[in-house]
């Protein structure tokens, strides 16, 4: 394998001293290979934004190193800024008195985007994020989501090789959030490396190849997306609805099944939800036997929600 796009080695960051000291990051190490999308997940306050800011050369580490394609974020900020763009969720960091077009031009200039490219890409990006009609209005008059769209356009403008996205879909309407996910997917297909933080696990489900779980400033899991989903503890849930007499389920249930929920004796019928621990060739045979003598009206199969895996891994519920 070539040089990693992102290489973080025993990175620590503290804020404050004495009784107010916070260890935001404690010896965090990980690598991200070029062309992959890695989701950095963790509860509020885990240190995700701190890592993102250090990689974006906006914050200094207390100890340890971080490199983007070999460029050190402390000693070669210029090299790092040419490689990476950062998008934070939120309304700050723009020039409110300037229009969206002028904000884009300004940040593009700082990122070293040439004039000709700017003439081409600024209107294209404004159209892509749906701001072309309002591009010459002052940003102070924008809604939260419009500002977020502008942040995204600024992030994509210099054609970065690395995208650092910290809650990029915050404030976006569902259509725009989907459009952004497609744009991130297209960038990844072009070989762009993405480090993505999001509390919307749909972003992670759609985009991430790998999940890093950060808790209290330390990486506690490094999993493929499929492995992460499996940490929910089961593979799928089947909800069966019917009329008439409710099924008599055996106790214990067949291996690999668990009862999640049931409603019986309801005049409208009965509902039973079973968890399936693992898909295997016997699952359907067992289901057929369990519901053989009853009047089934509807069957729904639902995959594991990533929220359930997150809750299991962070010890928050489950
Ligand atoms: N400038 C600062 N001064 C003091 N403490 C800070 C500062 N910035 C971050 N922290 C602390 O560092 C820890 C990590 O914060 P960080 O913003 O990285 O968390 P996060 O994982 O991004 O959380 P969230 O999901 O809420 O965005 C928190 O305890 C936070 O209070
Ligand atoms: Mg954060």
C-alpha cells in the first residue's frame, strides 16, 4: 500500500490547566488510505472536532503527529492546506457582509485556485448547491441551510485530495443532504479521501467504508461498516402481523431467534417482532414453522439500524 492519505500517531490535545484541564485527545493513532471514506463517530465531547481541526491545521496538537500524504500538519501547514479542505457544520466562518459569490472567490483565492478555474468553477458550484439565484445577496441574509450549502461549495472549490467533513449535513433539508451525499460519493469515486463526522448515521451508512469510534479522546473501535452494523448484536428484525388466534411461540425459540416485541389479544389482531441473530439457510424454514397455523396478514423485515450498533458500542442503552 502507498503512503496513507491521513496518518495520525499518538496525537494528544489538552485544553486548560489544573482543575480545568480537559484531555480532549489522548494518544490517538489511526491511518486512512487514499480514496476511502472513514467515519469518525463518537458521543458529544469525544474529540471528533478537535481531531478535524488539527488535521485542518486550525489547532495545534499538544503531543504526537499528524500527516497528510506525508506533510506534517504543524511544520508544513502550507502543504497540508493545499491538500485538504474542511467543512464544519454551522453558520460561522463566512464573511456575512459579502455575497456567496465573493465568499467563494475569497476562499478560493486563499486556497490558491487560479483565475480561469475560478471563473469556471464558482458559477458551477453555486448552481450545484442551489445558490445560483441568491449568489449576489449578502450572506448575512441567508438561512442556516443556505450558509451550510455555501460552506460545502467552498470546501469543494479547490478540488482537494482530502475532504475533512465535520457534520456537513447539519441544517440541510433532506433533498440537499442527499445531494451532498451523492457529491461526496462522486468525490470518493474520483479518488478523494474523506474523513467524515456525523451524528446522522444515514450519512455513515451511505458513504463510509470504515468506522472509527472515538470515546473520551481515544479510539475504541476500528471496524468495517458491516462489522460496525453487526455490533448491534443481531442481523435483522422480522415483524409479523395477523388476525385471529395469535401464534403459540415455543420457549425457547429456535437457535438464532429472540423475541423483541409482541402484542396479543388485541381485537385488531396480533403483532410479533423477532430478532434474527444471523442470516442462515434455516431462517425461513423456522419462520414458516413458527407461523404455520396462524393467519398472517403482513411480514416486514428490517435491517439493523446503525443507531443500535452505536448505542451498544458506547454503552448508551441497548
Ligand atoms: N477551546 C476549548 N477549550 C476548552 N475545552 C475544549 C475546547 N475545545 C474543545 N474542548 C473540549 O474538548 C473535548 C472534545 O471536544 P470536541 O469538540 O472535539 O468534541 P466532539 O467529539 O466534536 O463533540 P460533538 O459531537 O459535540 O461535536 C470536550 O470535552 C470539549 O469540552
Ligand atoms: Mg464536534
